[in-house]
């Protein structure tokens, strides 16, 4: 089993890579991307834009203000051992539970 966290510059970039790999299609009328959520071997979870607490900016109660990172995050789980496609290698992010700027979602 392989878990991968991916960070793209935009939904458009993620959708185009997904199309190349055969997991995403684009509606010809609306232009919206539709991603296959699961197959027998693979599961995809679209996180989208990640919001994280900015310790530099607090609200009137002293709580950190949430900031959008304006990136597009996707989690992928392969239930079988596969070679990681070269198309996604530049977008792989190593998980770091201590870094709030990286989504902390995990598979159940």
C-alpha cells in the first residue's frame, strides 16, 4: 500500500494531470473536472485549498486567523504496489504533522 500527498498550483493543473493519468475527465459543457474517487486498486481524496492558522495574525479574541494557501491538495492511496507515475513526482509532498501549512488529513 502506498499513500501519497500531492500539492498542485491550481485545480486546473491537478485536473490536467488527472486527465493524463486517466482518473479525471472534464465536462465539455461546464469545463468542470470530475475525478474518479475510487477503483479496486486506488482511492483519491480531493482536499482542495488548505486553510492553516497564521500565528502572525490573530482575531479580536487572540485566536490565529485562518489563511488559505491557494494551492490544490490531493491524497492518493494505492492498495497495490505501483510505480509512481513520473507526471506526479514533482507534486509529492512529504507529510509533516508538526507543520500546519501541510494538510494533516489521513486515511481512516
